[in-house]
C-alpha cells in the first residue's frame, strides 16, 4: 500500500470512526437537520430511481475465494497485530498495581473466552453480520492510531494515577507507530477481511 493511499485511507477511517464514536456516545447533542433549502435542492436534483437500491444478496462464493486468495497475507497481518498487542499488554501490565493487574488479567481472560466462543460457533453468518465484521475491521484502526481516547478509557477503567498515565501514553504512542508501520505495509484486503478469515466456514454457509 503506497504512503499516499494509506494516509488518505487512514484519514477517512479515523475521521469517520471518530464521528461515529462521538455520535453513538454523546446523545446530548443531536445532529441538527440539514437546512430546508439544501434539502430541497438535493431532492430536486436527484432522480427518483436514485433512492431505490437494488436488492442484491452477498456473493459468498466470491467473498470466500477472496479470503482464501489473501489468506497468507491475512495470517501474516494478524500474527503481527497480535504480536504488537501482546507486547503492549505485557508492558502495560507491568505498570499496574496488584489490584489493577488482577482486573486486567480477568478482562483479558474474558476477552479470550468471548473470542473462542465466537470462533466455535457453527451457525451461518447473515449478510448483515458479515458486513458488520468488515466495518469493524476498518473502524478498529481508529483505536489503534489514536492515543488520547484509549488513554482516557484505560485511565477510567483502571483508575490510573498521574505517573501511570504518563507512562501509558508513551506506550500507546510507541504502539501507534508500530500499528501505522504495519498498516502501511499491508494490502487493503488483509485489513478488511482480517476478522472474517477465522470465521470462513460461517461465511461460506448462507443463513436461512
């Protein structure tokens, strides 16, 4: 992935994910409706058929073939992603006091159990589930390349003191640089399909 394309993609993903995150979490400030004049202009210039989307079902065979074709790249991408995460987890855990560390270990265990349960499922995924996994694969980039939102969450979750916050910010900044280098070196399908590859059997079978 070239630097220019990656930067453009990253900008769109971060902006979109940030907006979506704020929209979902801040219900006190609803987005105001578009001005009536603008709405009328858009309606006037839009042909009637433009509002009707074709009802197209997902081509699962094509998607499975795309995953299989990119599987070596996807597996390499996931392995590096897990390595970056594991390194951060070790260094973050080392900064915690016993009570914080116990909570962190328990949260890690719960997350691993949720993932194992998800992979162990056998029922086919719906088209909506598949699309959601694609979107999450791109949205998660926001949490990988932003430092302050993650630091704020960790501070609240583990009640980090001022010194811990300073040290964790440095860890998150280092992690961000590693993520960016990984994303920059990875092909788009490796990122977009990374969450679907482990679930390929459920992707291949169509839900009733």
